C-alpha cells in the first residue's frame, strides 16, 4: 500500500484547484466524483444500481445517458431517495478509489473525496488534508459559480459535514482564501512533507 492522503473540503472550497496543483507535482490524484461518473456510464455497475432503485423515475438525457443534473435535483428534494442512492453507489465508489490507490506507483496518492469525513473513510487514509474556507466564502462562490440564491447555497452546505467536523478530522489544513501563488507554495511544502512521511513509512 502506498501512502494515502485524503483530500476533502466543503462545496466550493477549491478541491479541484488543489488536486490540479498536486497533479502538476507528479502526484497521482484519484477523484471520487470522476469515479462516480465512470460508474454511471452505460453498462456500468453504478448505472445498473440506479436503474434498479429508481426504475421509471430514472432521469435520462435525450441520448439515453444519465441526466446527472436532474438526478442531483431529485436527490436534493427527496432525502429518502438520496439515502437509497448513496447506499447503492458509495460502496462501489469506495472499492474503486481505494483499489486504484493501492495500485498507484507514485510515492503517495491523493484521494479527493467530498464526503471523506461523512462516510468515515478518513479512518482509512494516512493523512486528512482539508481545504478550508469560511462558510460565507463558500456561499459567495456558489452564488457566483452556479447562479443560485443564498438560501439554496445554505441548503447545499447543510447537506455536508460542518466546517468544524471536517477540521476536527484534519491532520493538515489548507487555507484557500489567499492567492493562487500562495496556495501553490503551501502545496509544495505539503508535497515535501508527504514525500518524507511516505518514505519513512516505506523503510
């Protein structure tokens, strides 16, 4: 097993930016959202599970692919369906992302998982790196990015672990309220730290 760094943070905290900066340093980054999309492609196990659960309520696009935006809206509006879908999909996502992490060749692997803390998967990694911004910043970014209201943004935040819960699970924290150059410099420091810890674990 290589050294595993679980990357998480609230919605619109900047996980994608952080992931890209680690990739630029040659680190293998595995993204749970990307894996979820893979699993919901035609013929894949995730889509089959959703079709079994939702049956005629399954939202499809005109070309018969999963309408992810419509599904997100449905899950947001119906907590019972949301719970069923997560029960079906999350074990599949877990097995794929941790399976690939175990096969990775880089000294350490970053596993970007939005629900790392909520699912308890933070207990399976060596480090927990939280990308942190105040909730007010998340709301402003969501309003700008998605064109939604403050009320809608607050509801999105309420569907995730609180900022305090994520920080309580963190071994490392990245403040993403500063410039991109500052963020990149901080990630370079973390990269050196993770390399050292991965090496010490291996010997």
